[in-house]
C-alpha cells in the first residue's frame, strides 16, 4: 500500500474529512514516527507492532566487482516487529 492509497482509504471511511486533512493526518503520523526513530526512540503501536532502530557495527566489506576491501561505517537501520494481533491476523485460516 502506498501513501496515496492510505489517504484514499482514510477518505473512503471518513466522509467528513477533506483530502487535504487526510494528507496532513498521514503526513503527521509518518513524520512523528520518523522523528522518534531518528532520536533513537522506539515507537509502539499496540496491536500493530513496534518500530525501533538497530545499530550495525562498522565492518570491512568487499567491492564485488574488484574484490577490493571497503570500510563500511557503523549505522542505524529501521526495524519492525509485528505485534501479536497483526501476526494472528496474517496467519488466520
């Protein structure tokens, strides 16, 4: 699902919301999640899942074309763990 599809679904379920308001709501939610992760915080949406940042340590990689060693810097990567209700919904028969 894309951002625009999410906005369209929000509009379909709420007739009293304008397109601009729906865009703003989706934008604010995604921005707040992004900002919290950038600060290193964890975002928990009960019944859906948890967004967090995992640290990857620095390492030495290889350039696949030349085989030369390349230093890869440490970095944070986003991680999502699905909540129990989401897992149950995905695995229901």
